[in-house]
C-alpha cells in the first residue's frame, strides 16, 4: 500500500511496501522522476535523505530503493538471522520485480556496495551497470580504519569487536540517541569531528541523521555483525560498465581498496573526492554527475 510523505519540502519522494522472498515486508521508496531507472542499495540503516541530489525532481534519474530489514518502517524478518548481505540481495530483487524492472544500473553506498556486487554475481541478467560510492565489493570490515593507519590484519577484529560492544550497550545508547537534539549545534559538532565534513544542505543532513537514529542500536549492530560475514566478491566475471567514487578521508571504506577493486574490472573508472564516508551528503553534485556519466556509458 503506498504511503504518502509530506510534500511541503518539495522533495521527490514516495514510500510504498514490497514483500520480499521470505515474506518480510519492506518499506520501499522512489523519487518518481522521469529518466533511466537505478536501483539504490543504500548504506546500512540509512534513508532517502542521505541522497539530497536524488530527491531533486529535476535530477533526471528514477531511483527505486528500500529500507533495510527492521529499519525505517521495514519489518524485521520472522527469522532474525536473515539479515545478512544474502538477504539484502533477495530484497533488491524483490524491489526490482515489484517495479517491473527486468534489468537496470545498480548503485550502492557503504554496505550497499556489497549488496550491489553480490547481486551482480548472483543475478547478472538483472544488472546493466554498477556505481559504487564509499564501499568495497565485500569484506567491508577489513577495509575500515585505513586513514587512521590501523594495520590491515587488525582492522576487521577491531571493527567487529566494536560492533559487539555497541550491540551489548544498545538500549542505553539508543535512549541517548533518541534524546539527542539534531539541530544546528549538533550538526556543527558532527561535521567538524573528522568523522564527517560539512554538507551543502545542512537541513536535509540533519533529517537524515534524525531518521537514522530511529533504529535501535542493538538491532543496527545485529545487522552490521551479519553484514561483516560477507567476504570479498570475485570481480573476474563483471562485464558491465562500472564506476567507483571514493572519499579520501573515509574511515569506513578504504579509498585504496576501492581503487584496487576498480582496477580488477575492465574499463571501470575511479574518482576520489575530498570527502569522508558520507559522500552523498558532502559532495552531492559531484556524485550525481558521476552517476550521470556512468548512465551515459550503459547501452540502451
């Protein structure tokens, strides 16, 4: 059943429900814009407001996407263990099927890049191009912490153990997050912390953060720990146009690992921006332009 959002902010955004293969109800969304269709595999637990350029009615790209299981209005699965990248691939195909899309370009951000590449390997007939933003094709947790000079063998154990600790402390952390005022002061502190940089649209950024904080911390870390089990995807059979856009200061997805991944796909392009992990919010115009450039390379 369609869910109508408020139109007073002028954003192109409509929510609706999709049922995945295992019966899990997903809250899907689209911008309903005229243009080539792109399936967005979003960052873990994130929401449409992380992509302000794609919510512009004049963006020229029809986006379809969904919120991860147990986040943003999507239901938790009957089997709480069905939340890894393999389940996200099933959700991606369900969203495509519901939209009547046989094949299109897939774009991913963060863990969504894992989902995107796994979908391309498992369902190559559904994919006409790949656009990776701030993410690597598998084994994401081994890519974390590169700008902090954490030795590669230590990255995944540190990241996984941090996720376990946050999951254990989930309830009080979520209570704090729910009470945190997401106003100009919080925005200024966060975007000058080194974790994130200032964005050209602070109001939409605050909205994205506020939506993100609605997910219980223990459930989010449950999703993250299951996502950490997804290993690196073989790229040898990827034969569609591909582009990688990395943040130079990204502590969650190594730009070096993104560059070497791009080099393993014939004809793939790589672009590095002066940004952190949050490129869609920090550099929306540059990321959007890179997407349009990729779409120009995809045969009709």
